C-alpha cells in the first residue's frame, strides 16, 4: 500500500492521510487556511471546553466557527461529563465541523484536575461512556486523541484503542509520548504499532514529525495516517513537502525558505482580518519563534517583531528580512 494515500474517517473522505494536530492558541482559522493551502488532508480547530459550550461562553463558541473553505475540518472538545460532551459535539457539528474529536491526551494540570484530557486514560469506563454518548448525539464521525501511556514506559493505548473502537469511534490519533512527558521525550513507535494492530479503525500516529522520513517511520508501524503539530507551525506547507517526499521512494522535499516568510506575511494578514486592529499581529507573536526556526540571523527580526505594533510595521520587517535572504541566496 502506498504510504501517502486517501483515507476515510467514517463517511468523511480525506484527500491524503496527513492531518494537522490540534494546538490550543495556534490552530485558528488563519493558521488553518495556510495548512489547507499547504496540503493538509484534515485540519482541526482549537480545543474547546464542553462545559463552557454548555454555558454558551461566547469565546468558546467563536472557537467553533468554521469557514466554507475549511472542509474537511474537525472540532476538538474536552470534558469529563458524557452529557456535556454530547451536547458540545452536537453544537460543533451544527456549526460546521465534519468530525468531532475528543481530547483524551491533554496533560495540562488544570485539564487533568477536571477529570478530562489524559485523566480519561485512567478511567476507561468514563471515556467509553463519553464516546458512546457523543457518537449517539452526532451524525459526524467521532475520533479520540490519546497518548501511549500516562508515564514514560507505560503502554495502555492498545487496550484503550479497543475500548474507543468498541464505543463507536471512527479513528484515533495517538501521540506517541507519555502524558507525563508533555510534548518532549522519546516517541514510542512500538506503542504505535501495537495500537494500530489492536483496532480496525484508522490510527493517526503523532509526535516529532518534521520530514518525509519521520512520517514514513510512523506509517511503517501500521498507522494509517500521520498528524503533524509543531513542524506545521514552523512551516504550514510541510504537508505538501511530506506528501511529495512519500510519493515513490521516500525522499526529502523542501520548499524555498522565502516562501515560508511569504506564508507568514499572509498569516499576519489573515490573522488581522480575523481579530481586527493590531490584535492579529500581537497574537502572532507566539508563533514567530516557531516560524523563524532555522532561519539565518533571525534573532534581531524576532526581537523587532515582538515590538511591532501594527500589520504594516510587521510586514515591513518581514519584507526587509526576505529581501536580505534573497540577496544572499
Ligand atoms: C502549543 C501546543 C498546544 C497544543 N494543544 C493541544 C490541544 O489543544 N489538544 C491536543 O489534543 N493536543 C494539543 N497539543 C499536542 C499536539 O496536538 C501534538 O500532539 C504534539 O505537539 C506532538 O506533535 P508534534 O511533535 O508534531 O508537535 C498541543 C501542542 C502544542 C505544542
């Protein structure tokens, strides 16, 4: 079977098996637009609390907004109460989500304390009830994102995957690290293989993918797809690069670095349109470190960007840097 291929999650057809991984504070509509242009087969919004949706929190409802150009798109919800999760899923679907993803892997203390995120991995019966109730509440396929275990070396994902599949979910994303390791530490490819082998539904392997070879390593475990997080923040066209690198014998394809700066400029424009005023530029500050990773002599630009007040100033800084890069090339 070819490594890069079309994939179906329930009835939702993906043009390829490369998905954007959910990232709170990052995967907004502006960023998603670049990932779609950059070849992602599936994008996902920012994690939303089911309880906050239940109480019609305006900010949370805004996070669930979907634009017509974004399909197929998943909405990720978190919570510990099956009833609230089912309600939130229904609302996410009504607002346009094609897929509803349940977060059962978030290791952040506040989330764990509420019994949601990775805490659900300790409570398979509650996770099962959440999945069952959510599946019943929506026509959209339901997916679940988990870790391989709670602490390093623990592998409970194959068992959990069977519970999740049995409860009616249509796919699983497995972040191949322990919850206690947050987003660092070794990726457990054996756990990916065991999890993919444990179920019939597609498993997306996730963690540390930067290149076509990294993606191939995950797909060779038997995972049907790959989810990409931080590398997409550094370069939203990574999906196209990896798709090209997986066609035929695995090889690396890297697009022109100037293109990445151009993409960031476009992101600023889209983000400004999304939030209005200068807020789009201010909010983009948390991405600039990722975006400029690996670019030569970019620390001054990074510093200046943190102070840039408006869109024009930020764009001028990027243009200047891009011109300097082109002259050197
Ligand atoms: C800033 C940031 C925010 C994240 N937010 C979420 C989230 O809301 N939901 C979730 O399931 N995972 C979240 N993650 C985890 C990612 O989806 C992904 O599993 C992790 O970054 C590993 O993939 P990567 O090595 O490709 O980045 C977040 C990761 C980062 C870096």
